[in-house]
């Protein structure tokens, strides 16, 4: 079973179903122990700057621990402290909840077979980011935003372009229509957009799902595509998210519910 969710996030309003969370300082500070290190990147092609990690964290800057959704970019003022996707499903007589809030019930990588996840430490299971003009574009705005040099950012774009994980489900423009991603021919990322982020994660780490909401894994693989446009007007203040949920178990998920969880920072 595959479920695709398109989420449109506007700069001043969120056109999505949300679940509010109280501002719990102890929950905000909680960090899960893990045997792997999450990787982070930025969606900052337009007037928004925000962060995403390959364990499902959204809008939380792992470097500072603070809010990650900055608008306008460069203002150092955040609209969102953190967000994530949550789901709940009934399996027989038991309820299972997974996803990501202040902590994450997810680990990087695909599900290889029934109950077997990829090693989250594999280099391929990092978060990826591409832009079609990376080789010649002025990356000074991103360099200021991320605290890195243009050379470092350009090198990462080149690496992600050459190793784009299309075989795991990452979208790309197949210019010769042969069904295979070829870095010298095809264009990685969402077709026609200016910046694309992609990662895949799963819920097969029991310690993490128990730590999130006290339930066991159910075999969900989540593929996430985030994109934005370097345009004037509304698109310059907008980012898009697509969550693809795949049931890689042999169990039917009855009455699956999904929500976008958001901890807003209003008034800052």
C-alpha cells in the first residue's frame, strides 16, 4: 500500500491539517541516543530558510538546537520551532503511532525486506539536495545562511547530483526515457523546480518508536520530497512537501490517520 501526501506550506499561513503542541521546554530539550548521526540540509532557494533532517525532523536546526523555519531569510526570526509528520493506525486491537515530533520514531534508510531495514549508517542514507544550476549559480546567499563557503556548498550539490538515489525512489527528469538515472543526461529532483531535497527513513527501530509514543514498529517506509522556487510573488514565499508512505509489512493498516505536527513560534 502506498500513500502520497502533498503538503503546501505558505510563509504566513500553513495550508495543512495540524496538531498543536504545548510549548514544553523539557520536551524541546530531549535528545534521543542513537548509533548513527542524522544529516541536515536547508531549503533556502527563496525568501524562506528552513532545515530538514533524514530522520524526519523538520524546521529544527540541529546545529543550534533552536527553531529552524526563518522568514524572511536572513532576519534571524523563526516562525516555527519544529514540525514533523505523525501517523496512527489500528492493527487488530492495538493502536500504533509513529513519525516525528520533538523526538523521532524514525531512522534513515529503506526497508529491504519484511522487518529488515538498511543500515542507517550507510553514506547513501544521508539527506540529499540538488539545484539544476548549481555549477554556475551565485551561492553567496546560501553560504551566508548556512555558515559555509560557496565552494563547500557547490561540492555537496555536485556529490548529491552524481549519487542521486533514484533507485530508492528519489524523483528525477528522465530525459532519455530509459527508466534509469544517468547523472550526465538526466536531471535529479522534482521536474521544473529550483531546489529539491529528498530522503528516505523507516520505523523499524523499536527503541525509537517506543521512545516516541510507546508503540512498536509497523513497517512503514517514508520517502520525503521537499521543493521550492526562486521566483517573485507567492512562490517566493512558499515551500512544498510530499510524503510517500509505503506499507512494507504483511499487515493491513486499518483506519490510518495522518497529521502535520507543528510547534509554532508566534510573536518572536
